[in-house]
C-alpha cells in the first residue's frame, strides 16, 4: 500500500541523523528506558560536561490507552521544567492526530500551552500548532507526495507583530537513496543526499549555507539552527556508517572546516549499548579544541 508521506520535520532525516546521532562531544551521556508491567514506559537521560561545568537530566513517563487511541506523556528535567501532553491518534478519523501540551516552571511561574494537530493520507501530510495565548504564534506545514517525489512548505506566523517566516523543501527517494533540498526565507539553504550502499555501509553528504549575518543559522529538519562563526558561508560535509560483523558499527564524518568526527558503537549484551565518539579540529591537531564523548544506553 502507498505510505503516508512524512511530516515536514522528518524530511531529510536519514542524512541528518547520520551526521548528528551517535556524536556527543564533550559529554558523558546515560540513557535508560524501561517498561513496567502496567504498560508505563519510563525514559531517563542524563548529560554531564567533561569539564564539570554543567549536569543536566530528564525523566519522562509515557502511557498508552489503546482503546481510545490516547498517549499520555509527562516529563521533568533538572531545570525544574514540567511538561505534559495528551495525544489522540486515529480514533476520530483515519490519519488524524490531535494533541494538547503544557509547560510549567514552578520557580518562575512561567507557563505555556499549545494545541497541535496532524492529518496524513496517501498523498499529503498536514501539520500545525497554535500556542494558547492572546497573540499566538501559528505554525503550519504541508508535505505532498507523488510517486518518488516529495514537496513541502511551512509557514511560521507571529500574530503579535504580523511577522511571517517560510520554508520550503523538495525531495526524491527510492529504496536506497534519498535526495533533499531545503531553504528558509531564501537565506539559509541545505542540500543533502543519503545512500545505502550495501547492508553494511550507509553514506551521506550535505551542503549547508547558514543564514547571512552574525548569529544566523542554517536549516535543519525545518528548524532554524545556530550558525557557526562566519554566518552566511557555505560548508560541505560527508559521512558514513560501517556496520561491523556482530552488534557494532563505526561512524566517521568530515566537513570543509576540517572538523573530523569519529565514533564507535558496540552492543555489549541485550539491552546495553556503549558508544564513544570524538570531534577533532583537523586544522590544529597538535593542540586544538578536540572533544571526546562517552555514552551508555540501557533498556530493559
């Protein structure tokens, strides 16, 4: 059967994940996931910078009420931010998702809420969200699919000052290759390709132009990203994942700034995965600001 196209935020996700996931430079990271007998899923994650400047963590619980298509999510983090979401999917209409989320900061009293919706069929996927406020920001996105081609557009409208931002993307995919092109406000650009060369090798390449001006950002997954120094410049990167025999893989990437990323991931036993990674400054190997990271993921 024809698949529902992905939401806008997931366009180009395979290439993006290859460059981002598995790299946690400068951090110790611990992820734990478990499911209780009553069906409540708990997920906790913690990060500690290796220079001991900051420690962060969060605890999330998720419970699904299958008969009503409901998913209840609660989250707390070490910044004392409370988050809750009620999501209903597929029961009112096929392909329809409705959700209500809320955030609360007890220390400051800050609170916010958001209504979200999504509707996907064989040839399109529509998503949007509206903040619960007197002058709410409104975000809408639409992805259309035809055979192997994808096209997406998104609008961010700030009703408080009538400011409108936009983004657009084009894509093409088959069983082994995904092409993706995206722009935001005709100022930031992203071009990427993901290719599954074999059962053992995944490869990707990307070209990014950050938004012009100091502090600008590039496009990633439909969101504006913080730009590196020299905003407005073009950067090029290539990366790969090589799956070794057994439960292990090697990651590698390099970009036109000669930043070299390397990673190794090993499944030690069922439910325990360890990873190490590094990002090296290739222009200054002797005494550059090299960063290393260690991660451990537990699941039971």
